[in-house]
């Protein structure tokens, strides 16, 4: 059976991707340092503990499994932290990815699926973003992801490394069967923080900024269900295996939700009030990030089925109430 090396397979999105890969008939090999991941989340294939900065370890794993492709999720992903600790982001996300890409090329593993982000686009005047929108990241997280996109373009040209780049909008929800779910340490994302605040597991949610140029003054984001997102990755993998070449796809739904709208939906879905206070803007946040492209739908045949705000919050709420790796 064909192996796929999944970096960050013990993390939120990576673990859901492993489940989807297994269901599609591949063997996902998780490579994860467990700095932010959970060993309990590695349920769908072998686990190799390792750090992307350790080239020798990467070479061992490529030699052991001879994967047909890499899915590269492992990264630091907090916008706020990237502004205060940019070195962490350049070292882990850029130097780590370069190591991985070089190890893949050395092992003649020339199919590469990369998790990028809408944060590579940066602040743009209230436009919907498509794959041709100019990339002007305003935080170190987005800049680090853009740098890896550029590395892949160069390795594609030099060595024929075919790559599918997915620029994610805001990923939410969890496995409806509850085998894996969203769990960050520390948690910084809106939906899990909201649910923890409802339960009294943390103080009230702070809404970061209420003076943005949006109808209700809070930031607008495009949320996509993690199961839909990883389905796109399996389609992206097949695209590469069919020899269709390198391509960039946005993964969002085209619907924007403000922070206040997400809170209101949560109140409806959970039948509980999110306690919140209004606070200052968080450094590095863009006003609005909404995907305006249906390229993934038309070219990959991607059909999101769970990406309504209600379903995302309901799936996250179920996981929040029943499952956690550190119990
Ligand atoms: N947000 C917030 N309070 C929080 C966490 C997030 O108001 O405690 C806002 C954040 O400013 C952004 C949106 O919620 O507008 C989504 O943030 P998140 O960190 O979930 O994802 P990001 O957009 O940074 O990838």
C-alpha cells in the first residue's frame, strides 16, 4: 500500500488528514515532534517522532517508508505569537520546511502537498481573495508560509517537484465520529476559546477589536470545516499522482462571518451564552479574509458538505464536551 508522509499528523488538521487518507486507501505515516501535537491523535497509521530541523531523522523516515508523497502540515500557526517571536516562525516554518523539501527531493519523493494560509494575502481593501490576488503578508506567520510557497516554486522549477499548495481560510469543527478533534496548547482560536468560555474553563472571551471597518466593527473570516478541508487534500494528492502538475488552491467557502456573528451562532447552536468582553485589536490581524475562488470546486471536484457555521460549531461543541486527548 502507498505511504504518504504526513508532517504534523498529531495535530488538529494533520490528524483529520490521516483519517481521510486511510479511508482513501493510503497509509499515513505521521512525522511529528509532539511540541504542539498529541500522540493520542495518531490513530490511523505509523508514528515517527521527529523534528523537521533534524535532517538525519527525516532521511531515515524517507528511507524506511519510501512515501509516494508528502503532506506538510507541521508548523507554528499563531498570528499573535509570530509577531512577538518572529525567529521561531522563520526557524520552524521556513528552515524546517526547507529541510523537509530537500529531504524529499533527495529521496526522489516529488509530490508535495503544502498547508499554506490566507494570511499570505495580508490586508487588502475589502476584496474577496482568489488565488491570483497579490500576496502581501502583514504578520510573520503569513510571511513564513509565503516563503515556503516560494521555495516550492523554485524546487518545482529546478527538480520537478510537483506541489499542490492549499491556502486555508479559518479551519473549524471536528471529526463527526469524534475520533479526533481540535485541541491546541495553548488555545488561541476563536471557536474553541468561545466553547471553553461557555463552560467556565477559561475567563470570558475577549473580542479582539471592535473598531474595524466592517458592519459590526469586528474582523470577518471565512470558516471551513476541517473534514471538508482534508477531503480537498486527498483530491490534491490524487491530482499530483495523476501528473496534473503544480497548482495553488484557496480553501474557503466564500462566506464571511464577523466575530460577533460567530458568537451569535454559537449561542443558538449550544443554547448557552458566550461570555465575552470587548478588547483592543490583536497585532497582525487583517480586517477581512474571505475566499472568492471556486477553483478547488471546479478543478479538483471539491464539494464541501459540512462547512456551514452551524455544523462547524455543533461538531466542535460535541468534541469539546466528550473528547480531549489529555483527559
Ligand atoms: N478572535 C477574538 N478573540 C479570541 C481569538 C480570536 O476576537 O480570543 C478573533 C480574531 O481577532 C480573528 C478571529 O477571531 O478576527 C479568528 O481568529 P483565530 O485566531 O481563530 O484565527 P486567525 O484568523 O488568526 O487564523
